[in-house]
C-alpha cells in the first residue's frame, strides 16, 4: 500500500510502508534515464542542506521511478513506543521542503501540462 502527495510537476513523494520515496514520472521512454539522473542529482545536492540523508535505490526503468529513499524509517516513535505523530510530520514536511528546493535547482523551466520545457538556450538562438 502506498500514499503519494506533494506533486511538483512530474516529481512527487510516496510512502511505501516504512519507506519515504522521492519519485518521478516519465512517460517518454527515451527521457527516463536522463530525467531520473537529473532529479536524483538535484535531490542529493539539496538533501544535506535540508538535513535529510537519502540513499540511492536500485534504478528500475519505468513510467514511475524511485530516484531516492530516506535512509531509515520516516516514522518517529516516542519513548513509550507509540507513534510520535508530531515528529513524523516534521520528517514529512522536511521532505516536502527538499522536493521544493531540488525542483528550484532544476529551474528556470516552465511547468506545462505536458511536462517541463527547458528554457531556450540564448547561445543557440544567436
């Protein structure tokens, strides 16, 4: 069972049991490896700043791909062994901030209904 949220274009977060996954959806088979690598690199560049440790998953090609996983369980447990909801929400909000920061790293780009269109390279137009 999974829960996905915090969509940023084709990038999003997903909970898979105890795993917090950073994912990307790429319908175009030709662009999958490039988009996976770009999103993975952006997340890894920002994760230390945000204060999260991510690990690289085994890369599997597909429409929906996991590009990074939180190192360890995202759920926080209190001293009594019960779920620490406030602590868990801190982790999830930090993950949202990481997605936002990593997405900004990939800009400037225009988010369009069909995906991300990179900015025009001025050198190519002159």
